[in-house]
C-alpha cells in the first residue's frame, strides 16, 4: 500500500511540474488552434450535414470556415482569435441557423476552442 502512495505522489508532483512548465515563456506549442469548431446536423433525422456554408463574424472580422482536416462534417476557424462570435450556417434545402454570443477565450498559450453544434431545420 505504501508503494502505491509513493508512486501516486510522484505522479502528482510530475504532473504539477509539467503543468507549471507549460506556462513558462517559450514552452507553448507553435500550432495554430481553432477558436471555433462547428458541427452540423439535420434537426429531424440527426444526420450529419457535410456540405454546409459556415460563416463566423466578430465585429468587422468575417471568415467562411473550412472543413476540419480528417472530419469533413466539422468546420474550424477563427484560429488564435479570442472574441465573441456569431455563427451562421446555411445549406440548400434548409433554413439558415444562427448562434450568437459564442465566446472564445485564451489561456497562456492558445485560444480555447469552442465546440458549436448547429441543427438545421429542413424547409
């Protein structure tokens, strides 16, 4: 039992030490992180919709989101841009859907991705 406690304490100390190191200058990754990730689905069937037009806006900033690599039914954008966004999704045969007040924050290194599921109602 003592051995498990010692190992557990070593793990906690190691994890805390690693996390503290993450906030030190120069130790953040160089990857760009999406501020918003949108998934779309049919409001009735719950089937994913993979060919929607997704636009995000914040003040004068506007971006048409691209399909997220490896997941064609998920759209990502607003890379490394904290702020408050409006997300509008459109697709032929469906009513447009808008989500407002999507708040993207940032930590010591990157923005914190906000996952935004959007359901589209058929016409």
